[in-house]
């Protein structure tokens, strides 16, 4: 063992002792890692869960064939869901609403906020395309009644209609409503509502597990000094910094 | 350890040692499966095949003994009479003073390798003075004093609703309880608290100072008092599952607030598909990702890493396909054609794995005679190596049963056995890449390493915490959230 590493090791121990933390060497830690049993089938399930929840239908189908993993939901429903999402992302809100109702009419019935946001998006698209009269009519007939029922809806409605007041919409303070990110937000909301209606969790499990890793490492770090994975993209162990 | 690292560094020219390292790892995986299958078979008799997968799940639950009944070995010397079912206690006489309490502990201390432990007590008869109590005490507790009256013990008393925890005086805590009430005592290892319930509702909690084992304890102290205990054989009045779910949700909301690099998951999934050779999925995944919104701003891995991961991707895909469909002979043929160095040594561990699988495939389709002949030619060379005798025995045992899939070696006929061989071959091919410095890199995908680190951290944290709290249970996490 080179002198350099001996010194590093001693410094780590001194630091650990000062904080009364247990020191776990690379060797000891690797042995603990080796003792962990992670089943291939479970990892496959995690990957399938990611593909399915994020909507990679074709990839999920191929993965089913290549790995023999069962997707936990019917892949056909993913196609329908992704069609809705894409419609919203492209600004075809009417089309999206029709598709959602075809899929499950209860979704919009039981989700007034989602329905309002979809209608709001429709209004935004009309304004974007310069159809001022149609926009106003739509706002008054479809959205105003909703606004009366709910204070926050009313505020949103007023904000959206205010877009009409600006000459140069791209530079006005509420211009963000016209940004594609607004479409993405609405699309995400619809996606989540569909997943929930299908009794499926709306988020894939993998990101939560990554966060859990960070959390667990920090928790252990309060009591011990040990090799950590600091870069999720390489997943390599790094010896404790001194 | 020194020797192993020396031989690894010399092996750039001859690959035999590193080859064996990889194949040996998978042999060990096989061995673990064999042992656990045999063990569970013994304990469960002859379970139907579908239970064999359940068996793996149970393995994850840390084995701890649970309290099941009241202890009758240590007694309060006549001040408590435990019923024949060992789940009820009554006070036999008239109490005279504070040292004739009838206290009974459970037969075992509360298990600690979990989130929460809980038990309940039903007051059948509060007797003359309703001086019943529920709580936790340490081993060696003086069983003539109410739980809580001595240090290192806790007791929620029915006559005054106070909580005693070794201070002499009780503290205001919860409501009084009497005949017909069900009270419960629990330990929450996450928050390090003891909590008590009455008729299904939590009445209060206190910090748990005692770090060692704690026995669930009940006590009676006046004439005609009778209490019944429930250690879980019957459903609880308190919704324990909901409480546990609540605790987990609290923890999860803290965790969710952490941030991870955008597209971290995307990168890990992609790397996983590359590592194990799922070529078709990878191509489709890449294609579908191009049309997603928001656009994936994925930092392409540097050329070197990308090369490592896509090395022989197509060949690895083909090999996996062949093995997964049981065409071992064809797989060996392809290996001889593409990577002869892997199967050069006929007595190597990887050849052993392949030949065993071939044998298993013959048995699967009922070609028993052919299997026997095959076994006789191939297994002989491995017996000489000695190490693999137990696994050879497992394979040979398949011949002994009319319905081998229902036997203790039935696991060999499952998909997961083929998976082990497929993964072993995959790792071996990855290791033939001249840029690979340490063949151990080929064993685990990034996802695998991350999950191992996660599990190891949980286990170490628990161990440093006096072995209290949950471990990391991937299986449970995968199956949670099923609302249907």
C-alpha cells in the first residue's frame, strides 16, 4: 500500500474519530455489497415499469419479448394514453378531450380542475392563432361558468383572457401561457389522470429509488464514513473524501 | 485478497482466471437458489410450484422470532394466573400493596427489524379497581411491579390513564380504560417512539429511551381482573396497516423532495439495455425517445463508454435469445464461432453452466435417455474439479422424479435458471472486450450497482441503530401501489 493511501486512510480515521463515526474500508464495504442479493427479475420489472409509465409502448413490447417480463398494464392502454398526450402537446385540445372521453368518460367528470385546464388550453390555442372573436365567445360560454364556481379558476381565466389585451403577446408579462411549456404541463396533467384512473401509479419507481439512494447515503453518512456513489451516471464507488 | 488481485492483473493475455471469476459468480448465484429452494421445501413439505416464487419473497423478510403467547416460565409468583391458551391473565386474589401486581410478559421480545411492532390487550373484566396495564418491559423485569413503576419500563394504566416510565410519578397521557375496551401498545422504530391506542385510536406516544429488547407486557392488580392478549393471530382493532402506510408516506415525502439530475433514470435504463444486450428494445427506445416532449437533453456518454456498452451488442442479443429459448447447443455453436476463447477450456466454469443447462433442457422435453448419455459424458470432467458436485447432484436429481417440476430441484426448470446462464454468457462476452481492465465491471449493470449500494446503506444504518428498523425491500416496493 503506497504511503499516500496510508496517509489518506489515517486522516479519514482521525476525522471519523473526531465525529465518532465508524470507518468502513473499501474492502469491507465491497464485501457488504457482494452479500446483497438483487434479483434480475426485479430489475427487469423496474425497467418495464419505467417504459410503461413514461409511455414507451413499442419499447415495452420489445422488452416483453426480449426479457420475458410482464408489463403490469395492458400495453394497448398506453397507446391510447400517449395519443391523448401527443394531441395536447401539439395543441389539438379538442381532439385530446374527445380521445379522453372515448377512453373513459369518468376521467373528466371526476376531475374538474383537469377539465378546466384543458379548456383553458383550448382558449390559449385560439388566442395564439389570432381567432379573437372565437376566443372571446369560447371564454364567455364555456369558461366563465366554471370561473363562477371556483375562485382560482376565475383568476386563471382572467389571466388567460388578458392575453388578448396585448399587441405583442410574446413579450407581455403573461406570455408564458403561450409557451410550449404550458402545453406540456397540461399534457402531463392529463397523462397522470389517465394513469390514476387505470389504477396505475403516475410516476415510475426508478427516480424514487434514486432519491432513496441519496437519502440513505446521507443517513448512513451521519454515523459512518464509507465509500459512496456520488455520480449516479457512472455509479462508481468513491472512497470517502478527507 | 492480495493473490486474487495479482492474478487479475496478469490475466490480460490469458483470460482463464478472469473467465472463471465471472462464471464462478453465477455459479454462486445458482448455489444460493439451490440452497434456498431446498430449505423452503423442507419447511413447507411439498408446495405447489407457484409457491416456489413466493418462497423467494419471504426470504427478504428478515427472520426474527415473534411473540406469540404469554410467558409462563417467569411468573409473578401466584399473583397472576395465565389461562391455558396462554393468551389471557387473571388476578387470583385481593391485592394488598404495590408489590403484588400480576405482571406477565410475552414469550419473546418485540422484533425490531421492521418499521412497527404492535400488540393489543382486551379488558375482559376490570374487576374491583380496574388496575390493568399494558406496556413494555426489559428482560429481567420484577414481575410484581406495574410496568412503568420501575426504570426501563413503560406502562399505560387503565385506572388513571397515566403513562408511567420509570419515574415513579405517572404523566398525563390518555383516557382511562376499563371492561370492554381494547388497548394496544406499539413500537415505532422509525421515530423511535412507543405509542398506545384505545379502541382503535392512538392516544399518545413517548420517546423510547430503552435501546435493548423490550417485551410486550400486561398487568392485573385487583380482584377479578381478567385481560386477553392478541399478538396478531386475530385482526387488530387498530388499523396497523394504515398506520404503517402513514409512516412510510412521511418518509417518502422527505425523500421525494430530494433532487436528482434530469434524465438520470433515462440514462440508467438505456445503460441497462446495453449491458444485458437487449438490442431490439434499445433501438426502439432510442427511436421513441426522439419524439418525446420535453426533449431528452441526454448528455451522450463519451465515446469510450459508449463503445464499452455497445460492444458486441448484436451477438449478445442473439446468444441471450438462444439461451432463453433453450437452444443451448446452438448457443455453444455461436460462441465457438464468435468468441472461441470463452469455451476453449472445456472444463471451465462457463462450460459447466452451459452443459448443465443443456442437460436440463433435455430433461424438460422428456428426452431422458439422451440426457443420461449426455450427463455421463459431460459431467465426468466436472466431478474431477470437485467444487461443483452439489450442483451436478441437483441436475441429476431431475431424473429421479416423474414430475420434476414439483420436486425440490424443480427450480432448475424455471425461466430464472435460463436467465442465470444467459447473464453469465453475456458477462463473459463483455469481458472479451480488450478495453476492459477489470472483468468484475462486466458483472453488474449500473442499475445493479445502485440498488446494491442502496440496500447496503439501509442494512448498515439499521445495524448501527441496534438492528432496529426496516431493511430495503425491492420486491415490496415493486408490488406496492397496486390499487386494482
